[in-house]
């Protein structure tokens, strides 16, 4: 499905979607016309994915109370069909007013010219986490705003760590010793890492970023995978499989929670949603047996950042009200209320001052990690390029290729695919 969707989106870029006059990505290098502060009116059609689509009506009702002459119509779209549905809607000229987007989709769809640049002065760019805001920017133009954020931290068994006499790791060397120690304390596997496959790039890319490596070259015109930083990242990652520390299988949703709760796995990386899952499945007695920590690092402790963005289509029939709704969703007090409904983490830094986040032993770590987190570049071809990383990482963890050969292959294939810019 991903390959087909990428091909469809690529055809939209080539065809221009019939939007040559619509102010596409990078047309003027700046934002759209400013939005005033008058109440929103009319109807705003919104597509939202997954759980967000199921519960957004509850939050939208508050916006309607504050703007009595507006109606927000939310359509819930399953994640597995969302990419294709957006691409098809763009091709057919049947888009809603506002859509939620996975952060890695922005470059791909913005290149079609389907989205309107974020209006001048709509929000304060500096109020968002830098890594999160960067996911909206394509060729120096922002398309939409970050709605909620996600990042990865290290979940670990505190009881096993205490038994082994080790503290949460801060460096690569400490991380290796920490996971080994969890095994000596009773875990079969010190850590669970995806051995390649879908989206495993999210786990190895931060290892390159932590050393100053990147995905694109400095001028942004090519790729930078054939570097010592990427080779070291692959070498370090695969060493956990070679040394028998990492679970050799890929544990899917449902499996990782039980393996962690029963002590089979001592640590794993994940986002904030796993806190509630572990508390629910492990019971009250498990709350004292696990903790979270910032990712261990090299020159930095950079982690991956993702989440969901909101964008407004060029063909919207209610431009001003659409952007007013997006702006309202970006206010700190709205984001705090949204967390209570959805458990999505705020993209606006000021919201993290609320005791809900600042005083929570788990969420406060995620807030700290978001200060040092990064997303891949918003290029139209990222889905294809990332699939190559996933493929080569799987070969490397199986011992079918070396880290040096893996990054060389990634560089070659990524260059052949191109940046799409």
C-alpha cells in the first residue's frame, strides 16, 4: 500500500494536480494572507486519523461554543487508508478544508501544491518545539502547524536495574553495559530493538544525528548516508544483535508489553502511549517496576520526533474559519484540554508548564527529550528512501551485509531515487 500511495503522490507532483495558480510549495517563499481575530463562521470539514478522528468532535464542540456561527464536521479516517485517501482526494479535487497529516507526509503532499502556506502571523514559530516545527517546513515555507508531538525515550525495568546496581545510561558505552546488566539480573534480552523492517529507520537515524550526521548534505541537494556517522550508527546498532543483547525477533504491539511486564525484555524504546498501556496491563503493582529515561547518546542525546500536523487545502471553501480552527488547536490551554481527551502530547512548549506534564514522572521526561529531538527532512521521496534504510538495516542485523556496505547501498539507492525537490 505504501509503495502504491507513494507512486500516486509522485504522479500528482508531475501532473501538478491542475493547481498551477494555487500557490504551491515554495511559490512565493512566504506565508499566506493573515487571518483576523473575528469569530469563525460557516462549516469546516476536517479529516483526522486514528484515535484523534474518534475523539476530536469532543474538542471541536468547545470551539463551536466559542464561535456560535461555525460548524466543525470531523471525519474519522483509519491510519492504514489515510495516505491513499488524501492522495486520491487531491487528484480528484475533492478535498476537505483541513486534514491531519503524519509528519513524514508533509513534504510529499506539499510538493503537489495542494496545501496553502501557513498564514503570516497565525502562530509564533518559536512557541513550538524546534524539531516539531521543522516537520511543517518545505523549501523554507511552512504548510500547516504541529498539532501534537511524539518522541522516543528509553523504557526500562527499574527493579532489574536496581538489582544489577546500574543507573539509566547517558552514553553509548553506558547503554551497552546497562542492557547487559539487565540480562544478568534476569532479563532474557537486555533490550528490544526492531531488527530492520518497516520504520526501523526511526531507531538508527538518531544514532547518526547524535554524532552530527544527517540525512541530507549541507546544501540539501543530495544525501549524506555514506559517512562515518552513519556507518558508526549501523555498527553500534547491529552490535546488540551480534552480542546477544537484543531480542532477535521484531515484537509487535501487544507482544512488547507482555515481554516487558514478565521480565523477558529489560528495556525498549517507545512513545508516551506506552505508559498507560503498561500501567493498565501490568496492574498497580507494576507501576514501581518501570521507568523512563532520555535516550543515551554520543555527542548529543537526540531522539526521533514525530506526531501529527494540521494543514489547510488550497481548495478550501472556508479558508479563514479553517485557519482559525487550526490556530485555536495550537493554543496552550486547548492543547492541555486535548491531552485530557486524547493523551496526545502538546506541540506548544508553554503547555508543558502545566502540572499535568511538569509534575508527572513519566511525561516530564518526554518534555525534556523533546528539547533534543529531530525529524527527517520534509522531502517528497522520504517514504521511498526510508524503505531502503529499513531494508538494509534488516540485512545488517542478520549479518547479511556489513555496516559499510549497508550505508553505501543506501547512499546509492537514495541518490537514484532523488530528493524530489
